[in-house]
C-alpha cells in the first residue's frame, strides 16, 4: 500500500507551486516595452555619441529612411510608440510600415524632445517596422525609441502557467487513482521518454532562435496557417497574407502538425515560442514512436531505452532542427520507426499490427512529401523482397488494408496536392536547382558529432556506428547458430542502411549518373543526398537494439556497451554550441534583447520561396493595389480584401480594358458581380487575377473568394468519416474488452 501524503507535505507543495507561478508572472516580458537606443536601430548612416545615440547631420548627404527597427510579427491590438530625440528641423518624420506599405506617420516637432503616439493594428502584422525619415537638413539625434503594448505583446508566460497547472492536475489524477492503471514500468519508461525529449530541447532553451537555413519559410507557414484558420479555411490551402497579401499556395507542403503552432498563435503566444513548443513536441513524439516501434520487435527494456535515447538525440535530427531549420524532415523523422516496425509486422511479425505502417506512412506524408516518397520506395522494395512470404501466408490482406486505410485517412491532403501539382500553372522547375552530386557528403564526417558552425555538416555519430558494429558482430558470428526470419529482416535493414549511406557520399557515382535522364530527373527532384541519413539511421537503430538483446557474444558486456553508446550519444548535446552572448540582455537599459525581439520574429523574418508560386510570379511583379490597363477609361472606386475574400468597384468606358487585383490566381478562386452572376477570372501578369471591364459607364462591383472546391470537400468528408469509423471501432473494442 502506498503511504498517504501528509497534510504538511500538501501545504508545502501548494505554497511552492503558487510561488513558482508568481515568479513566472513577475518575469513576464510580454507586458514590458521594447526599448532601442539609437545605436541599436538598424542604420546605414550617422554617428554614435557617448550616450549610444544615433546622430545625423546634414553632412551625411542623405535623406529618407535612415534608421529603422527590425520587422515585427506583431499581434493585432493597440500600442504606444515613444521617441526621445533632438531635432533642428521640422520636416523629420517617424513612420510605421508594414510589408512595404506606410500605414502611419507622425511629424517630429523640433520644438520638443519627445514624441508619443498611439496606433492600433486591426490584424496581425508580418513585417511591422518603425522608421526614422530624415529630411536631410539640420541635425537629428535619436536617443531612444520604445514600443509598448496596451495589454501584452504575447502570452508566453500565461501559456507556461497553464501548462504547469495541467501538469499538476495530471499529477493529482495519478495520486488519486492513476497509480492503479499505470505500472511502475510504464511510469519509469514515461519519465525516460520525457527526460530525453527535454534534453533534446535544451539547445532551444535560449532566449532567441537559431537562424537556420529554412527557418524563415516554416515560420511563415505556421503564421500563414493561423491566418488561414481565421479566414475560415479548414483545411488551409491558401495562406491569405502570404506574398505581401497576394496569397501563397499552402496545399503543396504538408502542414497538419503546423495546426499546433497556429493554435498557439491564435492564443497570442509569440511566433518563436510557438515554434519551440512544436520542436519540443516533435522531440517527445520521436522518443515515443521509437519506444513503441522498437518495443514491438524486441523485449529487452535495455534495448528499448537505448533506441529511445539514440534516436531522439541522433545528430541528423539536430542538424535538421538547428542548422538546416527543416521542420518538414524533423517531423517526418518522428514516424520512421513506426514505418520500419510496420513493415516488419506486415511481412513476418504480428500481422495484427499492420496499423503501425498506416500511422508511420500517414505521419510522414503529413510532414514532408519527399520523405513520403522515400517511405513509398522502402515499402515497395520490402514487399517485392518478401512477396513470396506475403503470398504464402496471405499477408496481402493486411497489406491491402494498410494501403487502403492510408489513402482514405489522407485523402483530404492528397486530393488538393495532386490537383494543384498536375493542373495548376506552378513554377515547379525551380525545385530542380540542385545537381545532387555537389551536395554529396564526406564519409569521414560520419564519426563526428554535430557542429552548427559548418552549415553543410552531416553525421551518423559514433553511437549509431556502434549499432552497426553490434549488428555486424551478431549477424556475422551468430547467424548459423540461430537464424530465423527476423534475423533476415535485420540483415535487410543493415544492408538497406549501408546502401542509403553510400548513396549520400561522394563515393556514389552520382555525378557520372547525371548523364542518365531517368536518374537525373529523380536526383534533381530529391536535391540533397544527405536526406538518406534519416532512414539509414533508423535502420541502424533497429539493428543495434535487436543485436544487443539477442547476441550471446555481447551478452557479458551488455551493460558496458549500453552505457558506452548512451555516453557517446550524449556528446551530441554537449557539442551543440551556444551563442557567445550568454546573457539574455545586451545591457541593463536595453529591453530590446535577442530574447524579446525574436519572440516577435524580428531576427528571422518571413520568406515565401518560389517553388509553389504561379509561373512568373516573381517578387518584382507583386503588387499591393489594383492595376488598370487604361487609366483614361477605367476608374477604381474601392478595393477591400479580408483573407481570401476581396471586392473591387469600378467604372469603365471601354469593354477592351481590364483590371488586375493583387491576388494570385490559384485554381479554386471564383468571382461574381453585384447581381450574383459569375465573372470569368483570367490570368494576368505575374500570376495576378485579371477581369475584363464592362464599358457602360455604370459602377460595377466584383466579389472574389476562394472555394469551396467540390472535389476537396468530398475528400475532406471521406477522411473525416474514416477517422470516425476508426475511433468507433476502437471504442467498441475497448468496451467489449471491459465487459
């Protein structure tokens, strides 16, 4: 019997918990103003005086915007800006800009030394900047610029408090009744999984974000999904505020798990913290999937624990997170263990666990398209290799179930993706910018730990190479003693992993093979051969975990081998470098620290690549207002846009004229006039929507909106019904088991 917790212990626990909440609340930066000294503003001209002020004189021979803040991803609401200055002329101006548009301006009165102004944002901004517009005459000294919210910049602290309360409730549930349902083994395993996930997240526990290669794009996607949800899109196929409000295609890059970050953004959690939460959850899910998958194939808790630690802390995951910023591959790596375990059970293991493959394939598909093609290739190779066994044992039934259920569950995403990929006029050739072979990696890197100072750094790490060694010893020395089908599958995984590593190195003749059109077509689409390291690492992990459990030769040294491999893998965390600035604030007076700024996304910006734009939709052709073909015959009276909905009113004296809206003409948009009659949308310059005018001199109005698309709706319904059917079956089985 478990001893009852004393009243004294309960009181101490409540007091300490309340104290912790109070300390969190007192440390909330979300309500503190951001303060920039003149020297902290981004500036191209001027001098810095002894008080860290920015001094501009007429001798700089420059006027216009000479200094500005970074671009903020800021929540809608009311704010106050305050400027401390010394000005000798009246014509200097403090301006507020959003994505290239000036939305407010306040004259700097030369008779005063302080300017205070309020402004309200009607919607969340993507690149909000405060700019100093210098008239070019006289002196101007910018001492300090601050921005303060009327309520909060972001709700990060309150989110942490809510999470802490939920954890306390979970602990209370466990003490009251959960102990009877959760064994000590499950509790210990859960603590290991949580601990490893937290350890893997420690490099992100900075007050700033690592500005990795693709981080901008994924932050833009997460912010865009939030905008799409608020626009009423479920699922979100168009990012309504992308490309300077022109809209950006979202259906081509999987985004299911971005809904987590988007939901946090709707709750006004900062962009950076939302991303960090998503990374932590990916670490936690990676550990969890490795645990479930490996445990279904090996019974040793030592081997399962080894797999959890090695997989969650493997170098390639950290390279993706901290160096490449590839959120798609990071999420896809969560499910690779489920794919391997699912294939094993499908061809020779517990055939009732065929759903492992459905979970794995669906998770990868909803994370990263190229990773999904790798999974499809591995599945095809595995099925062909074991086709005789599958046919003899009639396992093709489970194979068909897995394939069918995967398609039905993911129809909501697959249908729009295929529709736009094959029918839409997308500039897909920009995906083939890489020649593949020049991205090959050196085999010598495979033994080393991660380094963020070299952006092209990729490794398996010593621990995973140790797994390879365990597999070789077991399969080479003990194959004849106790060979069975599962050992053959381990050999297959070992060979597959080695082949994938070989294909990622410079020893693979990829450069010579580029002369072959078939290989060149595939290779340029894959872009980077180092992508093979993810599935290769997974294969080696299973081989090492199984060999540690089964090998009689290694048996006397299992504990030592386990400790050595765990220790080697911890080097991955130890060698992740931190920023040289180890304190969160640059100085005592500047609240605009790295921590405060990156929570608003300032040092990373927002970026929309060319891959899924309409053909010829380059940045130079993006517009923010309506364009007319002939200003003499067409007049624009009003243009309004909200999300993917827009309306424009005009009068025209010619039927040969046209107007173009600042909206990308993706398939799925429809238009109607003031009478509700359909209006044809034509393709304009730079992918814009073009409408022919009615030249009767009367005022006309055109309404534009996206969707719903019939095929997409049907696919959504199919996936929703499939999910409900799976849940109903699960509940029914649980109910019968309880009876």
